[in-house]
C-alpha cells in the first residue's frame, strides 16, 4: 500500500502542528506556506543585530566551555595522580556526573521553554546558574581534608552538582540564539561570533590548567592547592564574560508562542521512524567517543610514556588545538567536493591510521615525530566533530517530510543526550583499562610498571583508532547522500504546495 503525505487541505488550521502561528507583528494567523517562510527574511527588530550583540553573545562560552574542557580532560588525571583514587573508582565517579548531565541537559531546555520572567525565558538562567557553576567547579578540585568513603561521596555530590549547574547554564544559553533573531543570515553571524569564543575557551581549558597548577601551586606551597586555585581562577575569569552575555542580550528575546517538549516517546519515535538519524546517531556516538578517548588519555601518554613535564604537555595541547583549527577549512572543502559521507569515511580512516599505528610506534625519545603525529592526526578527530553536526539537519528534514513539523530541538536534544552517554561509556572503558593494566595511583604518580605503560599506549592509540573504525562502519551504512537530500528537499516543497508525495520513495532514509 502506498503511503502518502497529507495534502495542505487536510491539515489542521494554523499549520502542521495545529498551533496558531504568530507573525512578526505579534498578530495570530495562519502559518505561511513553507516556501514563503523559507524565502522571506525577517525584518525589523527580529532581523539584524548590533555588532555588540553579535560579539557579546558568545561570552558565556568562556565559562561554560572552559570549565567543561577542564573537567573532561583533566579531572580523571587529577583524581588518579593527585587525589590517589583508583582509576576504576575515579572513572565511576565521573561517569555518574556524566549520566546526570545526559539526563538533565534536554530537560533544562524544556524548563526554560516553560517559564517566563520579565527579563525573558532564557537570560535569567545565566544569572541563576553562573555563581553555582563557578562554586561547584571549584569544589571539584578543593582539598577539603576528607578521605576514604567520605571523600568519594563528597566528590560524587560535587560532580553531580557541577554537571547539573553546567546544563542549566549552557542549554538555555544555546537556545537563546534562535530567539534573538528570525533572520537566517543573522543567526549565522550570531553563531559564528559564539564559535570564536568557544575556540578561545577550549584553548584556555586545554593549555592553561597544568601551567596554572604549577605556578599557583608553587606560590601556595602544594600542588593540591594549585589545582584548587586553578579551578577558582578559571571559574572567576569566565564569570564576567557570562555577565557580558546577559547584559548585551537584554530585551532581545522574541518570546515565540510555540513550546517544544522532549519525552522518551519522542526520542523513540525519532529513532524508529528516521533511519538516517539512527545511523547518524551511531556516527556521532563513536566520533565523540574517539575524541573523548584521546582527550582523556593524552595527558597520561605524554606524562608517563613520553616522560614530559606537565608544562611541556600544555604546550602540546595548545599546538594540537591550533592545528585542529587550521584543519577545519580543509575538512569543510572536502565535504563540499566529495560529500559529507565520503569525507567522513576518509577522515576517520586518516585518524585510525595516525593514532592506531602512530601511537604504538612512538618511543619516549621521538619528540619531533610525536609533534607531527599530533598536528596531523587531530584532523580525524576534528572532522568527526564538524561533519556529524552538519549531518543532523539532514535528519530533521527526513522528519519534516514524514510529520510536517520541524523538530530541531528534539534532534539536537537527543544528540546532546547521546554525546554524554558516549562519554560515560568512554570513561568507564578508560578507567577499567587503567585499573586492569596495573596503573599506580597516588600524588604525583611516578614511574609506572610496564603493564600500565602498555595499557596507556593501547588505550591512547588503539582505543582511539577502534572508535574511528566504528565511526567508519556507521558512516558507511548511513543512507543520506547529496542526491537523496536534493530529492528530499523537492518532496518537502511539493508537499508544502499541497501536492501528493509518495513517502515510499524515501523508505531508504526513513
């Protein structure tokens, strides 16, 4: 039996979702045809934004992204090498916080949809979550004088509170961009400005923590104190940038009438009726896992295998981050020339070879080769980050053809959820691998046994490569191509004109 999309006449009044559409002048009325909505740019107050808003909006990234980078790149290392927790317990602790964030993140957005203050729906969360985020981030690294089970309980509570505060700061903040302007190009300008801040925050979170620990620890008299002061310094440095975002965005929320929700049923529906999204979810999961394995393990690899100082390790982090930025135009161009699917296949094979082979061949004296490996191998990880986010919009249009609605919030919410679950899986695998290999925890963890060194090399190199290979498998099975997407867009436009569309023709992507 042929499945057909309902005609325009058969849809409920007010649009595909049965809800009234609110025009830019504030009046209620029928939703314009899809083609009109796509072709007519917004105007007036909902159009172009002042340069101060474009620049200042991204300030919140300095607090959110910097603290997130420190937590996921260095907290495991801090727990094993300075607090003295066994790797398995440390991994369990961080996994707990990650699972909390995976659950809280989508629903923090739903809460910000549902509440309204005089100053807006999203902006108040910046003020409400800013101080708790700084405090909980500092508590993660504070030396409170506890030990044993009480120390574990304390750190578990601190990790849970930090991840919750982070979700309530970041999720409403990222949703704010969609509300400040309806103009397509202006949204691009807004997000581009935010990306610059995000890159700077990542550099701060990767390159400066170990340097600050050394400098501040020397001033305070202990490295444990150095970690605590480092966390406080990064948190307090990010707070004025958060306030900048709150200030420049005042009066900019448009208060759209439609509200979106995220339920387990919605998630299941998206996966069950969207074959493209199911495969893209697999691509995204393992691409993020590859990035997370490398982020977690490279500090162990440089300090214990390469026998580098933490300061030299920081310089390596800075170099690879800058190299990653340099690779982005090349990756984007490859996707334009060959398509996102083929580009993803190539770059993940690139990453698997560089890390799977390279990391196992590197010896402690091969410093120059290691720098080259880091500069070139990082392209595979960056491609996984860039190209997967470019694939998700294609998934939302599969859903649009089937349901007549655009549910970007649902799909990006699921993507965030999956990202955190992937990180939880990686944390468990890495901590279990370190424990199994005989890794010796303790303050300043010195020389490691041969088994632990082999475990570090296997986790860093082959662990990352395995995630790249699994990304390859899901990418190969992903059905969306440029040609199928063009046909999909044509069908959506035909449906908007009231024409009958045979959904059976798109069974391969649905």
